[in-house]
């Protein structure tokens, strides 16, 4: 192979690598937006042996109710909608109306320390994929 | 230095620093990366339309074909010929019979039912074989006319380039363990035969028939419907 042909092949290899890198970058960005909702807001206020409470809002769709799931010690416990009366969230201007609270009944747990996590459920545009996003911070509590 | 000399020097600079062997290795890595991108990233993130998967595959084929043109490789050299069809088939016959026998034995011992319609249950056997031949031809073209030939540019004709070609073929079937073993064995046979009798039609025929026999004889759970890449887990 002469040097001119070799140079052409090198240019093609470099161009191909650049196109593929851009393609992967594009897919990564699209994947991020398909699996993540950057507008979820919320707090896990309290957790004990009787209930787990807090609030969750989707700021991009402030009048819809966010579906939330409770996990205790990394195990799924329950699912519900954040549609309970929480005027304080509205007063604090974190929501457009009073109905974004959630209340879970804590399942029966063994005595000792536990950790509660609440996740907002995010569906992609076609509804084919669902992902979970942590609401607030994990809450540690004890059961006697 | 006058402008013409400067241009000539500029054009020859990148080529002068990369040897033919390095370039062949770069070509192999580039095509393998395209297939892995399609298998592991795009097919998983694509929706119902798998068109996006065609992008890296098209890029790979553009590279392969352009590489043939730039290297001055003829269709005959690549294995698109009829004169050595029968000699190539003769070389393939014994390994095909042995592998088929082993597959039938494994299927029998594992209690799998021999089902020649398992691959495409609702289609005629003729269609299955035609599909196997076409798909086999594409794979053998990339594997032998490109990978094997570039491997020979690096390591020369012989065991190393045969094993490297087979290893590449096997890695592209990751993470399906049984398929990786089968494709490595098949890769060794096909690469060996191609180095002696380069004939893509005979290899494609062998590829199609062997896929059909293996899918028909081995337990379906072993091959996991020939799934590879991220799809293997789905």
C-alpha cells in the first residue's frame, strides 16, 4: 500500500472513531434524559415503626401526583401516590397545590435499626422503561 | 521548502509513522469496536426500530470495503470465487461431520429433542438454510476476508493468525458461554480452511448448515436463542 492510500485509510479510521464517539455521546445523553427526571423534588420527613412520611413533586408537571415507592433495608415494601394533604409544602412554594404528601404504613419489622428510602417512579415517554429516583435522603430509625 | 514539497510532506507524515502491521491492527480494533458498540450499547438503548444499530455496522462496512480498495485486494483474493469451492468444501467436510456428531451426542445425552424446525419454527427448512447461508456469508466475509487477512498481515499465515481470528469471532459472541466455545472451535476451522482455500461460498454454506444443526441438536437453554451482547440477559 502506498503512502497516499495509507494516509487515506488513517483519515477514515480517525473519522470513523470520531463519528462513533459522537454517536455514543449522543446515546448517553439521550439515555440520561430517558431514565432521569431532573425535576423531581421531595423530602422523606420521618420514618418510624408505624409510618413513613414525606412529600414529592414533579416540577415539570406540578399538578400531577408522583408515584413513590418505599424500600426498607433495600427491600421493596410498598408503592403509593404522593397525593396526601400537605399545605406546608404549598406554603413553602415547593408545590402548586396542597396535595403532594405521601404516607406509607411501615410493615412489620424486626427489632433493631432500619433504613427507609423513598423513590419517585419515572417512566420514559413510551412508558416502556421505568426508573427510580431517590427522594430526599435515606432515613434511619429504630424499632423496639 | 516550497509549498508543493510542504504539502507532499504533510500528506505523507501520518502514513510514514504507522507501519502496515500497526494499521492492520488498528483496522481490526476499529471493526471489532463497531460490532461491540452495536451489540452492547445501541441494541440495548434502541427502541422498536433498530435503525440506530445500522450506523456503526455501516461505518464498519465502509471501512472494510474502502480498505480492500486502498490495499488493492481483488474479489478473487478475498474468496469470492468458484474454482476452489469443492477443495474448500472437502477441507470443511470432516470437521463439520465431527462437530455435528458431537452436537448430536450432547443433545442425546442431555435429553434434548432433535428438532430441525427449532431455529425458525414457522418457516420452511429451505428458508432456514437460505437465511443461514446469507447470514453466514456476511459473517464469514467480515471474519475471513477482513479479520483473517489483516491478522495475516500482522502475524503471517499460520497458527497465530488462525487463533487470533477465532478468538475475535468468539469474543464477539460474549457473554453467551456455549456460543463462545462453539464459535471459537468453528472460527479455528474456518480460518484454517480460508488460509488454505479462500472460498467464502463454501464457508458460508458450512456456517449456515452448522448453525442449523447445532440449534436443532443442542438444548435450547444452552444456546439461549443465539443471543449475544446485552440482549443475552434480556
